[in-house]
C-alpha cells in the first residue's frame, strides 16, 4: 500500500497568475480557474481581490484595498474586477474601475513578501533584553559569531542576523562597533626583497613537503611589538590543531631572546610535551628568527634538537594565517595607537592575556575554547602547559577582550593601569 502523499504548500507563481488573468478575460468562473491551476476556489478569489489595481478613480495605479459604495456590482463580488466585461474598454461610464494584471499582481506580491520579512520576530521586551546582552558582550570585545554560539541557550539567533541588526542600528549599535568592519590604513610601500638566512631545507616549499599530519599539527611563531621605543616585545606561538595562542614576554627582539624563551618553555613543560606541541615550527623572515640553530637546539641535556623550524616565503605572512588572525584578537587587549608600552608588561600580564584570549568560544571549534581543546585531546601536555604559563579558563560571563581586563588584573596587584 502506497503511503499517503505529503501535502505541499507553495505560493502562486507568475504562471498561475497569467492563467488567472486569462480565465478572467474569458469570463470563466472561479472554480474553473482554480481547477485549471490546481488550487482552491478561495485561493483564486483572494488572489484577485488582494492584487487587483485601480485603472480609473482615486488612487489610480495602486492596489484597490476597498471600493466605494455605488461601484459596479462586479467589483463587490466575484470576479472583483472589470476583466471580461464587454463595456471594459469604451462604453463604461462608471467612475471606478479595477483590473487584474498578472505582471502587476506579481510585483505587488513580491513587494508584500519582502516587507513581511523585515523587522524582528520577537516581542519588544524580549528583543530589548536580547540586544542588551549583545551590546554588553560586544563591549567586552566579543564577536557576533561568539555571542550567537555562547548564548544559543538564551536566544536562537544566528551570527548573520546579529550582524544585520547591528548594521541597521538596533540598540544604538552600528558597524563602527565591529572591528573588522572598520577599514585599515593602507600599508606603506616597502623596499625590495631581502635575502633570507635559511637554506632550501628550511624553506616554505620544504615545509609543504612534510607529511600532512605534521603540517596540520605545526606551531606558527611570530613577534608582536608595542611602541617604537619599547625594548620588550611578545613572542607568539600559535598551535594549529587547538587554535591555542601563547604570548611569551621577550626582554628584547633578538635571536638570543627568542632561543631563551623557547628554552624556558621547554624546561617548564618537559621534553616529550614540548616535542608534541611544538615539534614543527613555522615562522617568518624577521631578524629575531635568523638563528635557526638556536631555535632548534634543545635546552635540556641529552636531546640534540627540540623542534624542526621552517620559514615562510618573503612577504607571504598568509602562509601562517592562523597566527596572523589571532593577532587581531590579541590586539583587542593590547591595541595599537593607545599609548600602551610593552615595557610595562610582566609575566602575570601575559598570563592574564593568554587566559582571556584562549577562553573565547570559537565557531571553528564548535563553540569550544582553545584552552579546552588540548585538555580534551592531550590532557597531560595541556596541564603542564597551563601550569607553566599560569593560564586559566575564564568563564564566558567574565570574558573581557579589552584593555580593561589587563588593567583590572594589574589593579588587584597594586600596579597602575596600562592606559
């Protein structure tokens, strides 16, 4: 026995409306027209009455929502229009006429559908509470995608919907509140390409020749600087599988400082843990990374090398795009142009910085945070790393991706704010 066919609902299309207009012109009844297009009689009647237009009288060219008393009986009941009337063209003296045109009806229906999709499908009080939460999260530096993922238990709103509401000015917000919507200054023209210190065995082509699992588990390394006069800078290490971003404070931007920082990290987490997390390193052509031998040499006895380092092509920072993208998040807490000196930073500031950055829920991790990923995949290594660097997972309600987070942590230690 065949299963019952599922009844489908779909709107009238232009072909249906052309058939209705043709039937009206031939003076066919509503039931006959409905049978010809496979619809109900009420559907055809409602369509004609809703999308008829005025061809003579007040409001000419617009939709005939109502007709005045004393109008032709044809306009007060089926067929609701002058189509099919023998006096339609030349012999009718009545001051009010209405007609049904398939093309005009399609235009009116499309406009009505577009208008119905505007606005917000929520009660005013609920919407205000929702946008208050969104605005508070935006003020803490969180993106619409992170807000939608983290608050999906409170309200079912997609990230694209939040972007649209913000762009349309809901709750006093605008695209200026979205960091990525604001344009960047054009890059200054640079000089010609410089020769690189590495050989072909450490090139990006050599990195691409590695097995896929090693490339996917690689660590991307870079430096972030503060003011031009600062001596200190940050060495950033981005773990590709977990999106974890480390920030180690360097006393100066030199090869020896980079080697010393990697050595301290290796001693803190242990040989095996360092090799599993940072066994393959991809960096750029900065002068602080010119001594590849010191980067690869182990600081622990009995181990010849702690990692294998490779270098991106000249001016091809997109080859380590994960690290560059995470610098955008880092700059939320240490923004440029705000007078923040990296010389004022200490190790506990870096621990707070890493705790906030790595506690963000990431859509690419199905809503998990980068600090939660290695805890699930490699708990021993994750525990050693977080203990060594003083990182902790910050609850969503306490996330603050603005300079206020570091300033508040410094105030608890009796230090002045960074700004």
